[in-house]
C-alpha cells in the first residue's frame, strides 16, 4: 500500500464533491458525469488507476449507489511534457492555481511547437517555468491564439480541467472578447457577421468566406471611430471559433485589421507554419445568465449580402503608415470568462492592451486632434 507522500507524487490534488440529499441513490458514474462534469472517456481512464476514484477514502466501483454525505474524490495521474524542450522564455502570468495557468501572451510568440518550429514557443517557456518550480504538468492550452495575436490564453494543468472547459466552449458557456483596430468604419456600427469559412482552394493556408464552408458568426461593436484616419477600434465576440475567424470576417466586410499581413493591405509575406496549422477552436459565447456581456446587435451581415460589398480602392499612404506602425495584425484577446472546473466559480480574466497597440491607439487619437 502506497503512503500518502507516494500518492501525492504520482497524482494531482484530488477534485472533491460532496453528495447532497437530492443525489442519494444515484450511481457514482452518474455523479462523475452529471455533477462533476467528467466525461465517460475520462471516467474510463481514471477508474482503472489505484487512486483514481474513491468514495469516503475507499476505492469503489463506479456503479456503486451513493448516499447523502458521501465524499467523492477523483485523482488523475501526473503527466509531463517530455516531447517539449524546456526553454527560458519571458511571459506574463495573469492567474495561476493548481488547476489552471492564465497567461497574457505576447505577440510574435507561437503557442505550441509545430513542424520545423520546435523551440521559442510558449509551450517551451511554460514547461521550463514548471520545471524550475519543481512541478510536473502536461502543456494543455484550452484554446489557441495566432502567433501575432496577443492576449489572454488559458492552459489546463490536467485532463479534467481541459475537458471541462472544452465542454463549456461546445455549450456556448465561455466568454471571449477581443479588441481590434481596423481600416475603415464598419457599417452598421454594431452587428453580427454571418459567413461560412473554409480554406481558400487557391491558397490553402488562407481562409475565405464561402457558401460551402463551416458556419461562422462574429459579433462586433465599434468602440471608437478615428474618422481622420478612416479607422476604428472594434470590440468583437466569437460565437464560433474558426481559424482566423475575426481576421477573415472583418476583411470580408471591407474592414481588414490594421497590420494584417495575410488578410489586410500589408505587403504579403510568408506566414509561419503556426499560422497555417492553427486548429479550429470550439464554439464559444455566454450562458443564459451572462447575456449582459453580449454586444448589442443593430444589424446582421450575411455572406450573401457581404459578397456585394465593393473591394476598397488601392491602399493609401495613410493605410501603409498605420500598417507599418502596427507591425502585426492589431488584434488582442482582451477578456476570457468561464466557470472554474474545480471550484464552480465563474471567473473572468483580462489582459491590458500591449505596448505596441497602445502606441497605435495613441497615434490614432493624436491624429484626431
């Protein structure tokens, strides 16, 4: 029999649930799935380990009927990221506990190693950070941000937390808000863009709006107009999470992101493999109780309407100046909100505007005066 110290070395801290009177008589596996949000796949995995599932401190079968007052403990075996090379990397931590690491990702940093790019990624830095603290986790980003997009990024420290937040995304219970600086002034000033997205058959690394693509919807609201520069600061929320969705949708309504080298006016360059291989994210949005977060909609722009929008004229000198000033797509993941899998508390995390976008903002406001 293993000592408690040995168990702690082999397993993460337990996730604990107390059986209430209304749960009495339910099967333990039902409690795991419906009350604790553990998928059947993960249940099948943890029940096979010696300390994976316990009731009142004892290992039991998952078809055991529970009673009010019983204490359920779920433990997952510790994992490591042996396939990721630890490497010192400077990154900002917004929040951390034994289950989650919330990072303010800098622009220019790839989230996860890709083919031909195995170092200098956020994953390398996080694994090194954990190693220096004497901790052992597998790097599990809950979602992804493009290389040149900055802002809030959540990393799960165990399979349960990753699976739980992913389920919230699928069920439209995760709130994600972005800030973007765009060329031209979106019309109407707030709305909902509907346009299916898929790969461009002529340039497979790019995405386009196409009738045969995957359904995609983005809400937006103009926060401030910089009429002197024919530009705007826009707040956006994703209802779906297609690759490059915000960048594709804003280009499609004639308002590409300032500095976007793939979808904007900036001189085209070869994007890194990380841009090409980004995985489409789960749907994300708000729960019914958080509808106040939703951006108000004064117009819906559908792909059949958007297709008739005229292509803008050739980029002006002012457009080139703004693109050069930004240096990258002017997109920032400002806020992320979800229910903490271990505590049940709804939490929100914000990342302040980074220095490069703050300088762009100051320039735009200065030109207004």
